[in-house]
C-alpha cells in the first residue's frame, strides 16, 4: 500500500514541515552531492549514526565496506551530534523522495495540532528516540544509519493518536493492476507499524537489517504515540477536527 492523500488539508501554512523538507533536500543536494558516489559515502560515514561508535563497542580504525571500493573507518569519540545530523541525510533519491512524501502527507496535520516550536521539538525528539531504539537493537553495529524516517515515524504515531478516523487514500498493486482504497488512519498506520515490528524481529541478528532501520521506525512511532498529547495544543486540535477537507460540489451533474 502506498498512501497518496488524506482527507485533511492544512488550516495554515505548515512552515515547519516545509522547512524540514527543505533542510533534507538541501542536505542531499549540497552535503551529499545529490547522490554522487564520493560525497554520498563521505557524508554517510562522517555524519551518519554508527551505533558501535556511539556505544564504544567498535574499535577506532575499524573499516566497514560500503561498496564500490569505499569504506567507513570508525573514529574515537561518542559522536552524539550524529544522532541529529543523521536525520537529515539519505542514501538515495528514492529514499529521500519517499521520506519527504510521508513527511508532507502526515506532517502538516500534526503541525496544525501544535504550535510551530512544539512541532519542531516533537519532530526532533521523535528522531532522537528512533535513533536510540536502533542503537539499542544493534549496539555493536558499524553500519551507518541515515534518514528522516525515524522522525517521520514519530509524526505518524502522533497522527494515529490525533486523527485515528481520518480517511487515508492509498494505491494498492494487484498483480499487473493498481487500485485505490480508502482506510481510516488507524488501520493504515497500525498495518504499517506492524510490518516494521515484524520486519525488525526477522532482522534480529543481522547488523544491516537488510539495509532498513526497522527498530528506528518502531521506536519513532512509539515515541510519537507517547508524546502526541503532551505536545498538542487543545484549541488547535479542536479546530483541526472541525474543519476537514470536503470535495467541491460538482456543478455539471
């Protein structure tokens, strides 16, 4: 299933969501060289989160192959800032575009339910919780972790709590055909979270997790559920629930 819209539209311009998307895109273009091999690998190695570096379980100077002749060499130090810098880096165009789409789809409505500074703090805390969950799952891993998906998982967890019955429209491939369905947000999001949890269990013992930080997704989603109500503005949430998107009247019936 690939969600492509919800029945909610922004009540105000979602400046924080737009700024976060812009920050990720700019980091991809100017820090990661828009995916060019050398700057991409260097940015992932230098600014990505390596669990074994943070926990001290990987010896400094250990090399981990990254493919195409490149390798990450671990360094001394705990690299706490990488918990945050890793949130703004990605591994490919598909990785970036997929994450930014989910951030836009669910982010503007969660931002509507909070003040803008609260939403920014909520997003960063969700990303931090996601990163720590992945570190706890693979404390000796030397594989760098990058991506906004952990923080975005937090946004999705908040969406589950704040807008459980809002309709989410998704594309569903059926063999050679693609159809679309509408589901309540709780069904869509719990289905997604269940897949992440089961995939995380299946990847236990695999340092790479098949290239996906499943436990970061689970950790971020859980943090979003727990932090949604403390960060929400009750008046903004009430307004958000009253004003929902409705189709325009068709004049040529």
